[in-house]
C-alpha cells in the first residue's frame, strides 16, 4: 500500500509535466504559425459609409470617405510653427488643438463639416463623459486649472485649481480625468476616484486597461475593483495608441514595431478587447505594414472602427465592425500631412 501511495503522486506529476509540455509546445506552435505582416488590405469598401473624418494637418481638413473629397475647415488658421492634433468627442464630433507656444494652444470645436468655433485657449483637452463637452486644462505659473466647455462654446464649469496632467495621459471617460498615468481624479472636485498600480493605457466606460504587470495587461473594473489578467497577444513588441468605443464596451489595442526584422518596414497589429468578457480578437488582415506616424484609429458612435493610414505607399481608409471577417478598404488621396506633427483624426457625424 505504501508503494502505491508513493507511485500515485509520481504518476500525477508525470502527467502534469506532460500536460505542461504539450501546452508550452502548443503556445510555441501558435506563435510560429502567427503570420508575418503584409500590406494593409481587405475587401473593397464600396457601400456608402456616411463617414467624414477630421484629419490633423496645418490647417486641418475633412475627408469625405464616400466621395474621397478633401474639404478645408473654415475657422482654423494655418500656423507658422507648432503642433496641431485632433481629439474625438463621442464618435461624432471633434476638437482641434493648435499649439504654437509651450503649454498654450488655440482650441476649436468642429461638428459636421461647418465652420469651426473657438473654445478659447488651454494646454490640454479631454472629452467629457457625456460626449457633448470637453475638459480644458490651462497651465499657469502657480499650477493648472480645469474648466468644462460645451462644444457650442458655452462654459459649463468655471476654471478651478486642478493637478496638472499631460498630453500622454489618456481620457478617463466617465470615471474622470487621469493624471500621471495612475491617478483618476474627479474633474469637479479634484478628489481621487482611484489609483492604479500600473499605468492606464485606455478607459472604456468604467473599465480600465492597465499596462502591466510586465508583458501583460490588467482589466480593472473601476466600480467593483475586480481585475482580470490579460496576456500580450501580439508578435509585435511595443504598445501604440489604442482606440476606445464611445459606447464603452470595446477597446482596439494597438501593437507596433518601428522596424520589422532587419528592414525599415514598420508594422501595426490591432486586437479587439471586449471589456465585458475579457476576450481578445485579432482584427482581420493583421499584422500589417503601415507608416506608424501616418496611421491612427477611431470609433464611430454606431460601433465601427475606422483606420486611416498609409500602407505600401498608399493612403488607405479601413472600416470594420466587430464580427466582420474582413476589413472594408478604400484607397484615397490625401494632402502631405507632414506639417501638423500628428497622425490623429476624428469622426464627424
């Protein structure tokens, strides 16, 4: 009997080791089967999309995706120097931030394809949770202030002292404003909503995607504080800018490499994260060779992911709805876009 009691653990250990070995080999095999990047492609985008994209340039312009027409934006003058970028609001409007001086930019709201309306000046802008207003941070010698302004230019909340955030801090969505990558603050009171262990990569509704630990991610529920660990899904080794579904469920996680293999080609890999289930799904046609400094993603308010970028020397718009088996792809002709210093764009509806 004693031998049997010793033998059983040995058999179980050997079985477990075999299972672990098979799992490791399967994981290695999956990685080996992951395809190398190819030029961005998909099915021809022939159906009407109704999409207009406000694209960062100096000055910015609107691209009508269906006609391919490039439309100037009245009311945003060209800058002699500086950086201009675009912030999407609710998947249907946008804000232009034109910065020609340190910590000071002219800020404009753009809706439809009409004339831009100036919202004043500030250093940084984040969309408010309702999709109809923005939070504008201004930098003073004594610190920073935060005010809330509607897209119609109406001041909703007067400026008040607030900890200084940076452009690299993502939008906190409905939770608040993120400061220093790890603190979410109530924009009205300045009080702490929560503090994270790792830097916030994206916020969808009340769910936060944290960049850690190490080569992993953590999905954090901002209300219940429940966490779920997520693996690094891509064969590409760096994080790029994500895109958050305005309805608060999906995050398009972007992975990138500035030089694939030993060549000069840049590559992008996009994975869809369902924040309700924690499931990760690779987008069709990924990874793809793109020019990273000319490629950006944004969501529409009706749940379509739009990618505007350059691949294989062509300007391309790709449109995808979760569940579709292929990207819808269209080649367009865009201005040079080298003067703004940003690859950003936003959806206008």
